[in-house]
C-alpha cells in the first residue's frame, strides 16, 4: 500500500467543514503513513496500529479516526500517558468544536465517575484516569466507538505500562466492536502489538523531513550517510560547539543529559553561547519570560532558570514546577529560547522539536545494576525523533558525542544503526497485579478465578509470554494477599470484593497502600497528629519517598525516637536495615510535608531537602490524594479520625498552619497572603467580609485588583476599593520593591 496517494478531501465520513479546515492548515495530500492508515480503514471504523517516527503525522491519523467515528454518531476517547499531553491535545482538538464536536479533558479526581463527560464527543484523558472512570462505573464508557492510545509503546514502562495495558483490555471487553487506534514510536515488535489489538499494522520509517544521525568525535561529525562535517571547536567543549554551530544556521538545539544537576549546569554554560545570538527584541521578550518564571516560584531553581532564560537557554526536568515547564516549552517553540538542556522526560511526547538534538549522556545511573548503564535504543531514538521541525527546518540532525575512536564505533553500532528493542509487557509483577486484579473483580469484570484468568489472557502479557503458569502463580499470590487484607473473599473459586475492597478500588490507591493506611489508623489510640498522618501516607508504595543522603540516617534516627509517640504503627528495629531505612525515608518525606504545612518558605524547603519546586508540588498533591483516601477509609471502617485527617489534608493542600485554614481556602488568597491578613487582624472569612478595606489593602501590599477579587470571592457585598488608601506605607510600588511577585505568593501555595 506504500505510495498510495490520498487527498484529505477523499477521506470518507468527516464532519462537514473539517476537510476544508485541514486544507486551510496546509494539509492537501496525506503523508504516506497517513494514506496507508486510510487505506487500512482508519476512517471507516477499522482498528490500526501506526508505528511511525515522531513528527510523521500520527496525530492526524488519530483525528481522522475520532472525527469520522463521531460523525457516524459515536464517541471517541484519546488516551495520553502524561497530564501535560492531555492539555496539549485538548487545545489541538478544540479546533474542531466549530464543526459541532464537543471536546472534554479529564485527568484528576481519581474517585469520581466523570458523568459530565457523557455530553462530550471526544474525551482526552490519561490512562490512569480512564482506569479510574471504569472502576467508578462511568456509564458513558459503554458508548465508546473509538479509542486512541497515544505512545502505546509505553506499555513497556514498568510504572505506567500495566495500567494502559489493562485499561485497553477492559475497554475492548466492554465494547465488542470498539475501534482501537494505537500510535507508537518505531519499535521492534509492532506486529505483536497489532496482533494483540486485532488491528492492521502501518509500519513506516517515513519522515516529512530528513533525519541525519551521527556521532561527533573531535571536530568531525560523522553522519549515517557516510559524510563528515567539521565542527569548529576553538576552546569550546563538544556540546557548546554543536550548539554554536546550530545557532550560526539559525537553528535551535535540544541537549539530553542524565541528571537534573547536569541539565542545570549545561544550561548555565550554554547561556554564555546563546546570549551572543539574541537581537534586542528577543532580549526584551526573554526578560519578560524570565520575570514570569521568577513569579512562579521563589526558589533558587526558579532564579537559576530565569537567569539562563534571559540569555536564551533553559533547563527542563521533573523538578520544575509545571508553570516553569510550560513557560520554557512555549518560549522554545516561539524560537526565543535557543537551547534546552533536558533530562529524558522531555522526549516523552511533549511537542518540542528542534533543528538539532544532542544526546550528550548515553549512560545514566541504574539502581538495579548499582552504577551507570546505557540507555535503551528506543529511548535514544525517541530523543532523536525531536530533531527537525516540519515547515521550519530543512532537515533534522541527531548527534551523539564520543570521547574515543572506539566509542565512535560503539555509538554507531549501539544507537545509530540499531533497531529499537521490542516492547515487553510489565504486567506480571505483583505491584501491578495487586491493583488491577482487585479492580477487575470489584468492577465486575470477573466473578470467579477462571473468569479472572480468562480476562488476563486478553492482555499483551498473555500473548507474549512463554513462561507457562507464571501469570497463574502471580495471580494466586495476589489473591491471597487481597484476601488476607480483607479486600476480597474467596469461596469455591468464586471471587467477591468486600465493601472495603470496593472502596479501595474506587479510591484508586494501591491495595498495599490501603492496607498500610488501614493498619495505621486502626493502631491509633488517640487523635492522630498531622505529622503522624504525613508519615503514614509517606510510607505507602504510592508515595515516592525522599532518598536518605549521606549523613541523613543519624539525623532522622534521632528524630524518629523524638517523635515515636506520633507514629501510627510500630517502628521497625534499627537492626532491620531495609525496613528501618524505608521508615526513615518516609520520615524525611513527612517532615518535608510538615515544613510545607507550617509555612516554611519554599526556597528553604528546596535547600533543606535537595529537591525542586516541582518535587514539592508532586509530594503535596500525592499527600492530598492519599489523605483523602485515608479519610474515606476511616469512614468505611467507622473510625473516628476523619476530622483529624481532613485538617491534615487541608493544611498540606494550602501549606498553612491550623489557624489559617479558613482564610487560605478563599480563592486567590493562599498561604502568604493569608498570613499577612492574619497578622493584620483579619483572622477568618467573617473578618474579611467586615474588615476595614484600608487594612485589607495594606495587608495585600496595595494590590488593588487582587484585593477586590479576594473580597468578591469571600462574598463581600461592596468589594470596590476605589478611593481606598492602603493602611501604612504599603503601596503597589512598595510591593514591587519588596520582591513580592505580584501574586502576593512567591510560592506554590496557590495551585490555581
């Protein structure tokens, strides 16, 4: 079918006006892989797996499937691996709302049924959210006619893969005629994925612009077509020389490194290269972006990022706040930021193509091997795929860096010439199966052990494995665990979820997390403290604990004995090395949460724990979710600790001490403004509704619009501040001089 020419106007069943919309976007004739997908029936309800390179038009294949399905009266679901991608795709798909296609996105609140989505034609959600919607009985799931799985090769990921795999199996069981469209990077066994999904395979290496791959050794860039290019080095290191070379041709660069620290250091060095390639207008616009980065957070990380961005460079890693990442990505797409130094997180699907991709570090630390290990070919090829922006670049170039002639040969063999590894299911591991077996029983997909095994045989794992009986063995171990913890009951091969088991499944927590929480809450004799609750949720598998650094063990051992009476459950012995180490890691995480809920400045927290603002946000959000689960589980068990848990959850949500909870809950107030209002004598919402306006305006540093908005949000009848003078010398000028960020926060305390 390769070489078939298909015009966008020839695609059947598109909603009226959509073909013209695509033509206005410059899409007249489909790319070869897109044409092949149309020939395979993707616009006529047929299932297709598209295994094609990045930037080769996979999204259009998905759009054709979804839009034609909706035009025939159906409903489509687009599953993404990351929340950031959900927002990006929703924004793309909203272009079709003018043609009568309603689009919705859902990523949070794992214990809701998302009934409001029933009115939407196209729904964008993460695989975790879809899984939770199925568990909570979302009725509209039965109406789906088309499901798209983006980045389906991530079934290979041990963390997120099993959820995507089981979710696709459930959706296909619920909807016998469901059209399944899977979008994948080029992988070694796309045919296996297509067989699993009963789909036609479109397997292509075609790209809209050439991708040159090569290795730099010394001053010679050796390319895969056999040619060589000289890269002027001078006194520059290899990465800087490559970035400089790209800039002279008005191109941008992505540099992939193996750690956050290396990303930050590389951006700092590379900003000395990019600053000389900025025109006055770019400098002015970058100063504005840098100011917004500083406004997003008051940490050293934020300052370092802003300093680099002002000079045309940036770093990108999971420790950044989401606002930081969005500002960097937007500035890069706008060609203001000329280079990003990133950890591999940026290669995971976010739309940030560049002229040249430089894979500086092809090894990273691997805890399983206790040292540095080479990256997978698939991961490096995903990085390569970011090279070349259709319509902007004449070509894309992906470069590795060698330090010896032997390494030059090795990198060609290992990455440039190599095919990506096959994708392998990670389902048959107890942590993955604990969650999914309970959910499969609780949501009615299996009422007997035979039905459970039959359902699991619909997974990719079952089609790939040649280990006879492994799935049954792991399943039996998991069933025993779930029964022992009162989540399931078994009798003569029949399976039934208990009330507690149903609740755990709906709350979307790992059953092992639920067991830890239940055990801890039952062990409490008195009202648990916030710190005790933070430690309880921090020792669950659903919370990524902070690592113990050199010297931490002694400090946290001392803290453990000081606060032993607050722990919910008994502390392991110091001689139980692994268990005690885990306990201390959870203790360190709990203290971070306590510091946040005690209003410690964000920059002090990042310094004390060696984390980034994004890490704080992640810990806070996870703690909120787990404490919500703890509150619901306490109710299920008729335990009296609900109010204590709710207070601990609200404190960590707002980042405030107990006395500020009422104020901090007012929209636009947050932790810093709440404290200033409190210190001005405005102690709660009732006070805020009645307080002297000049006092409120003074406490809010003269920010008139902000103050009016807050007064309106709290229900004040006359929020207008015209003519009101701030009490004291607080004024808008003083606020700016004080370093207030204009939002009055300088923190992550407001997550709106």
